[in-house]
C-alpha cells in the first residue's frame, strides 16, 4: 500500500497562493476571459487604472476582498479574527499577483495556440491553487473564506457552494462590465469566464480528492486554534 506523503498546512498556504497567482496571470495573458472569481476585481482595476495608473490588479484584489470580508461578517452575524488574517492574505496575494503578472508579460510570442494553452494551464493552476488553500488552516483569500464559512455553517459540500458562488460572481462581473464600459462590450468577462464558472467547482473537487489520496495534510506550527478564533 502506498504511503501518503506529508504536506504541511503552512506549505499548502504558500503553494496555493503562488499557484493561484500564476493561474490568474496566465488567464489574463490569454485574454479569453478572467476567472469569474477575480473578474469583479479585474474590472475595478481596468476602470480605476484609467484615472490612477498606479492602481494595479493586485491592489484591486485586496480592495474588493475587503468588501467581501465585511459582507461575510454581516452574513455570518459575527467577525472572527480569521477574517482579519484573510485580508492579510489578500494583500500578500495581491503583491504576489502583480509580481507574477510582470514575469508572465515577458513571455514572447502569444499567438492563438499560445493563448489556448495559456488559458488551459491558467484554469488548471487556479483550481489547483484553490484546492491547496482549502487544505490550510491559515485564513485564505476572502473568496475561499466565503465559500468555506458558508459550507461549514450549513453543512453543504464545498464544491457545490463553490459552483454557486462562481456563477454569482460571473453575473456580477457581467453587470460591472456593462456598467463600466457599456452594453455589448465584455471587458474581462468572456466565453472563457462562463466556461470556468461552470466547471471550476467540479474541477477543484476532483483535484482536492486527488491531493487527499496522495498527501497527508498536517499542521507544522500548531497554530490552527489561533486562526480559528
């Protein structure tokens, strides 16, 4: 019988953040539509950066996630310490995303075949990154936190909650695209976004089960209780 390899929860947190940033950067580069999860933040970036060029995609991420954390607190009827650390994660992720996007932008020759490959890899990496973040006790980004908290509170399967959240986020992205850039102009929200919304939750569930068959997630620093308060 094959023994599982140990993966510390803290390492899952770091890997999840880096892999998710890479996936997002590749999808942005492909230009077939952003992941529905980040589409609202991406649209904020596109709109505000026209006035303030310094307002990066990464900055838009943690500004939008701050709003989500406030909304989650209202929905749950309480504010936990972990929610504050989720914002810290959002800031760290925003900085990582800007750095990875700058690196991906240096890749030459993005023809149609390259864009298709970039989109496929981006979709996979986004799902893999989220799957890792679902296996850490350290507060994830507000997106994953929202899904985990709702699923835990109501006893719902995470993949199902994730799919519902993704579809709602996709709808918000479409509304923002029309509001910011006019009807008939899809900025950031395209066919790739809709496709991602339909399969992302299922793909994350599949990857999570695949990881759990091969890895045993353990806490290395023993700080789970600190982040769960």
